[in-house]
């Protein structure tokens, strides 16, 4: 996979792209990570990439020329147009499902904005997706881009040491992940659940699945409305809900 980031602050990405999982993926040749200063594509002697908004108002607006020129320059001759992602608080909320979808692309370009906003023609004619990390506003798109790139790259084959890790992550299965334990078996009188040390793999899997359902019920109950549960699991879940309600009423 090739990932290019169009930003006015490429130095923000140097440490992120060279460390931890992203750095290892880059060293293995699984992914190419590049931060490009789109100011270099400005078409004026002052290298300005923003201007006052038509119609008046506060703030500055990113001009279309530098971003269009940058994306077109990043396209290898004869290659398909890259998937261009605009980081924007107006975009669709980012999810694990979206990360999985984006991980299937060969070339991603992230556009990190600043100032008041983007010229609307960038939205209409350049980008493929507009994505938001949440209902809050940041000073720029760099931090959201880092988060998204991390979540995407870790899904690529060969990046994680255990290929099952990404598959069983929270949200990947439609449920939150089950609890984890490691040595020691007893710490300050707190014991590891006996089933995990039983060596009975089938029982362990049942326990983990049930714990995932319970954790989702406790922390993100709305996810259970669309989670893929078997009939038996739905019955078990309903029993747990009824039992909790009875405990609260007593």
C-alpha cells in the first residue's frame, strides 16, 4: 500500500511514520508512507495556499489549485486515481468498518486542512471520502490522519505478529473485546478466571464470547442491536438482562 499525506506540517509525521508498528511495516516494505507539504504546489510567488472567503466572513479558506496539483502529481503515470480522504468535522464518523474498507485500497491520499475550511470545489471534484474522528474540532487534520493511518496499516497482511489480532479486535466482530489476563495467576488476591487455565479450548472460546457480549452490554449496549449473535447467544443475553433487572429491583 502507498499512503501520501498532504499537509502544511510534514515534520509532525516524522516520528509517527518511523516508530512502532508503522515503522516496522515501512521497513518490511508493506507500506510506503510519505508526508508532502502541499505549499510546494502553490502557483504564486508567495506560496500562499489560502485566501479570504468570497462573500466575507471570518477566517481563511484553502485554495483548490495547490491541492489539485499535489494529488495529480502523486499519481504515477497510467495508475488509477488514488482514494483521496478529506479530514473534516463534517465528514462521516470514522469506524473500524471504514478502516477495514480503506485497507483494501492500494493508494490512499490524506488531505489535512487548516484555517476556516476548504474551497467547496475540493470537496466536489477532488476527494473520495470526507471523514471525521468525532464531534469536536481540532486545529488541523494531521492528528486524525495519524490515527486513521495507524488503524488502517495494522490491518494489512504481515504487519502484526499475530494475524488473528486484528480480526478479534473490539468493533471488528461487532462486539467489544473480551477481558485479557496474563501471569501471575494470582495478584494481590485477584485470581485469573479458572476457565482460562483449564486448557479446554472450547470452554475458553465460549467464555470469551460471553464476556465480549457482557462487556458490550455494559459499555456500548447500542452495538448489540446490530451484532451478529446466534439464537442461543440472544437467549443467553436476554437471561443476563433479566437477571440484572431483577437484581436492581430487589
